[in-house]
C-alpha cells in the first residue's frame, strides 16, 4: 500500500480506498455545511470550525471532535442524526452525504490531523488594544503636537485659551469638585507671574480636596457602597476605611501599579502594612447577596449566589484595571473578544479562595499576640497547676485523662461520645444534673424575649435577660470541637493539637461546674478561671453567636455577636471564695443556630498562687503583666476593622460552568490564569494546588507588569475622560472589539509610555494634561461652523467640552456657596437617613439640616438599594453597577428638585443669611457677592440692575434660590 503523509488518510466508501487531504476534502465540507453558523461571523454555541484551536476546543457544550474516536465525537453524532432530530447538523437542507460523513469519520479516527499552514489564527488578536505600546522616535513629544497634527489633517484649529476666571473655575471643579473661593479667583487673575497657571495646578494637586475628588471617580469603578444590597441590604459599618484609603492614596500620589497591587493582594504582599490590608476592600466593595449566601437553605441558591459573587470580583478587577469585558465569557466564549470561557473561569479561580467579611486590619499582628498570650497562659499554669474543664467534660479529672470528643448531652446530663446533629425532644430551661463530680449539670436555654428565668444550677439559681436563646440546639457539649465545627483553628492556633484544648458548645447550651469539687481537688479555697474564648464557625457577616460566663448566677463575662474575625477573647476571672458555681453558656444571638460554634480554649480553674515562693510569685507577677500588655495590644488592634476579603478554610475547585449554571460544572478543575490575548505576557499564574494568596498576588503582578499594554493605556484614558468629559477611547471600560477605537491612538500610547516613565505617578500625568493648550481651550461656542460640520462630537478636540457638574459636586457646591460646607475629613460616613433595623432594614431619608450632615458627599453613607432620591435625580449612579462613564441628562425633574427640594430651600436661606452677614443690607453689594461666590465672576451692569430689582420685589431668599438654579451654576464653564 502506498504510504501517504500525515495530512492524508485513506477512506473506503463502498469501494476502493481513497486518499483524503484535509485541505481538499475536509475543509470544503466545513465551508459548505458548517461555517455559516460556526465560522468567523457567527459561532452558535460558541463553536467555530474556521480555525484549528477553536474547533479542537469545542463550544459551550464541550468538545465536538475527539481525535481518534469518531464513534463518540459529538460532531459525527450531530451530522448523522435524523432530519427531525433537533440535534441534527446542519439543521436545514439535505445534510451531509454518506461520502462526506465517511470522510469526517476517517479524518477523526486518524487523529484529526490539521496542518499548521491551514490552522488559522484568531483574527481578533490583531486588535489594537492587545498590541504592545507603540514606540517610535519620530512622533510628537507633547499632547498639543498630537492634537494639532490631527486638527491640521482635518483643516481645523484649536480654540483660543479660556479666560483666567474660566481656567481657575475649570481646574477647581476638575481637581477639587468645588468652585474656587472669590479670593483665590481674584489672586489668580491678578498674578503677573507667567507661571501662575502652573503654580495653581500644583497647589490644587497638593490640596487634600484633590484626593476627595478623584476618589469619587475610582469608587464609581469599584461600585462602592456602605450596604450589601439585594433583599436584606444590611449595613457595612467598616467599609468606609477602604474609601478613606482611596482618598489617601490619591493625595499621596501612590504609584498606580502599587495602588492596584494593594487593592488586589495588599494583605498578601504587605501583610504588616495596615493600609495595604485596608486596600483589599476594593474586592468586596460591590453588592453581596446576604440571603443567598448566608440564610438560604437551598444549596442550589447558595451556589448560584456564590457564583455571582465570584463573577463580581473577577469582573470588577479586570474591568477597572484593563477595560476588558471578561464577564461576557461566563456562559460561553466571548462573542466579540478573544476571551474563552475557560479563561474566564481561570480568572474566577484567582478569587475562589476568598469571601467578603469584616476583618481586623492587623490580622497578622493579632494572631501573633494571641499566640503569645496562649504561651504566657501556659507558663502561668505551670506555676499554679489547675484542672482543665475540657478534660473534665471528656470524663477526666482535669489532668489529661479525658477522652477527646467525648462530652455531655445538654438535654439529659448523660455522657455521650457519638457525633450528633440537631437535637430533638428538647425540654427548654430544664436543668439536668450530671453524674460527673465536677459538673453540677447542663441546660438548654430559651430566653422568651429575655424574660425567662433560666435555671443554671441544682440549687435553683437562675439567670434572666439572655436574648437570642431559642432552645434550638445541636450536638453535645464536648471535650474538643462540636460536630461539624468549621475549624478548630483560630488566631493561628489549633486548639485540638499541640497541648491545647477546647470545650466546645453549640448554641444553645450551658454547663455549670461545681467549684466545691475543684477546691477539694486543688486543696485551695481561692481559685481563678482562665480561658481563650472564640467563635469557631464560618467567617462571614451573618455568622456569630453570644457567649456568657456566670458565677453563682451573676454575669461575669458577656460577648455579644462574637464572630470569627473577633479572634480570641482572653478570660481571667478571680472566683470569690464563697462562689459555688461557674457556668459557661452559648446562645444563638438571634440569627439561628446554623454555625453557632463557641469554644473555650484551654479552660482551666487553678489556685491563685498565694502559697508560692517569693521568687515564683515575682515571676508570676511578671507573666501576668505580660499577658495584660498583650491583651491591651489586641484590644487596640481589635478596634480597627475593614469590610474586605478573608481566606476560605479550603481552596474550592473551579470548573467551567456550562452556560454559566452553577449546577453544571464540566471538565477538570482549573488552575488560576489570566488572558492569553496579550501575547507579550504568560497567562499562567499559579498551579491548581496554590493557596489563594499566591493567586491574587500573581494576578496583581500580571496586571501591573510594565509589558502589559492595557493597564497603562486604560488609566491614562480614564484620566483624559475625567479631564475632558470623554476619553480618547470613549468607552473607558471596554477596550475590546465592542468598544470604540481611540481618536488619537499615537497620543494614547505616548501617554501610556509617559506614565511608565514617570514611575506610574498619576499626579505627573495630571500636570501633563492640565498644562496642555488642549485642556486650556475655551469651551464657549464660537462661530466655527466648519468644526461643527467636520467633527460635531469634538473628538479631535478643536475646543474644550462644556461639562455639567455631577450630583456630588453640585451638592457640595451648594454647601460651599451657602457657607455651610463641613470640611471634616475621613471616618465613618454621615447618615442622612433614619435607620430602622428590621429584617430588611429601612432607610428613611431626612433633610440635611445640621453640620454633621453638611460634610462633602464623598463621606456620605451610601445605601445601595435605597438611594437618596435627590442625588439620583441629579444622575448620581447606582452603586449596584460599575460606572466608568456617568450619565449626564437634563430633565424637568432636575429643575424641580433644584428649585423645590427641602435641602435646596434651606441652603438658599443659608446663602441669603451669608450675604446679609458679608455684604450688609445693600442689595447691589449682595448681588456682587452672590455672583463671585456662586459663579466666580462679577455681574454685568444689566445683571446687577435686574438682580437688585428682583431682590427688592421678591426678597433676598428668592434671589438666592434663583442663583442656585442658574445654568451657569450647574456647568463647569
């Protein structure tokens, strides 16, 4: 038999053997029957047959071609299906002939050879955004040279420079989001220095108002808010720290690559840097479904909610930093850009190991202090050997003889060892005696809204005022973790190993120890109790429990809503000589008992040490002081929390989800990865077994790699957009095929290179843009019919764009002009609403009528599902969505709101009061002062005359109300 090359196979079609060539025989079949629906223009089910890589990968239903196995290849099954079968391909027409099917069978069985010369390449990879930043020595070296070059080719010229009054007002709104003060306007206009404008730019960049202004732009991208959103829309009272981080980062001119790295993986790359830890609030800034992820009983709902959570994280990072619409590949390969569905899920794998939660800012330090505390506690116990309560619960005598995981049934007081789940046949508030001589008994409490008298001893001692206990209980009280405990490790200490111990209780349960037995065993009347209390359930905002310690029914310790993020709480109690009973209790805290796992770590009752030698007592005193100092350090750290991300206990596997459905994972688990479209970068990040921190760190470095062309291009385009009202690419968060092409591609790349040359300094880029003639052009409409005809959208920048002031800047400007703006910076946001903590919290807005509510809008407590109607009317964006480009509208509702809203009416009155105080009773002086405050200019002669008459006829309040409604007030220039 003649031997053919690897590209030719033999096919027998009811006769002699025929040579089949891929180019001559296979490709024509694809072209004739397949490419209309699975080719370069259309890819049904994300499947295409016009180039090898895509064909072999398959579509959203998995691989269609199994090389060497035509029998099981879906491609063959589809082309041989009956005409009436919905799976038959092609769906219309006569279908493939038997000869064509035979060709495809033999081709697949031979390994589906597809020559490199005919393999094809994704044409989308040639897109401008995926190419390296253009470098050429002969191109212009300034913004204005690039702009002039384009204008010249279009036979257009720039507008003249705006007046100094217009320039300072434009700069002030651009960099500060506020109008300039009359004094600063006057000083700038009169400044004879030829560098007066450059110095003004520098002063404004160095003002703390700059960070407040540009943080707002970044928070739009982060879709930041102070509540979760969704059905419950619960509060995030520690989210504000991330907002303050962004403000500080802009003011410090933090290098942009470091700025991004901190927000993606700051807690991993710089764990001892508090601000780097706070920065990761970026990943958690978006909406979060509390019901779906914490309260839902259905695993299907939980998985779907978690899937959306990961989508939000991956989408936010890639959209904000690289303007790629990766989320379009959640259900199938990206229809427009060269991003596969597999790559999308590899990006999700980067974040699969984290969840949103409140976390201590100095978590690593807290763990270190907690570990040191445990060590010191053990050293103290060596001086005063005591009895271990966990060991006693396990059937021992407090010296180590108890059985691990053995315990006491809180319903009956009987010894139990087997794992148990939800406890049935519970008789609440019935104290059950124990046969253990050290244990008086146990009880399952029910609070009855805090009114119940809960018995906690055999002598009928009761406690009351215990909220949250609902008599629903799980498992027994154990020597060790209770059944299904999330983790026995807390603050870096595994309390089930290395000589540690834990007395585990699942809400609702209480155990009372008989101190008389301890005194007899220890031969000491004066006793103390020490333990490291903690919450060992899952780490999220919805999982917590209450813990209590009573001595003879008197409350000695109370920790409400104790969470995993709270770390360890050190207990060190002196037990009165006459005290008889020590009670440890865990209750549900009002949120059910799903994960209410409380444990007392290393719980010991010991003698107070009064009989020790002088040397031992001195050492004991030193150890106590050391333990107290450590507790003080932890308490200080404990006050600093941020709503951010925390690591999962285990790294979950991530697979492709067919059609994006969390219930249909397909294929093998995926290693974390990035985008292959950028050929200059390796998309592989870490292997499948890597820990979550390494994954985020690897992605952060990949995004900020100087060879990555998208990251610098995207941020300089955003700066341009924030300065001119539209970017060089006017789809600032879509640099893909679905977005716009840059109006000035060479300028965009020049700016990107300049950013790298300037060490990623954003302030340096501000200086370059703001000092350009292009930025300083007049924005007023002049007689330039040719410009309107050739470039009506002003993409070539033959003049500056007039811009309307955003909602926050407008509100702040009103306060600035009225004299009521409160310049207090940082800290928790002001709440211009009344809060009602129901199942679904109610936020009822009130008029901002006091100084605490007159702070800048950046410090407003932002409610996700109940936005402030006044701000929304003025186009304040919905924080449920990322907002790369704000909507700017002009509607009758805006006019009505600015004229009639209660806030505006009160501020108009404040404005009038200010004018009376600063300009006296002279109407003409009042008019001039009003114009300089609100419009940064003097009124014309005609305006003075009309305004003075208006005040005489209608009053000063009506005049102030009108000024705040002028078009000139709500436009930058």
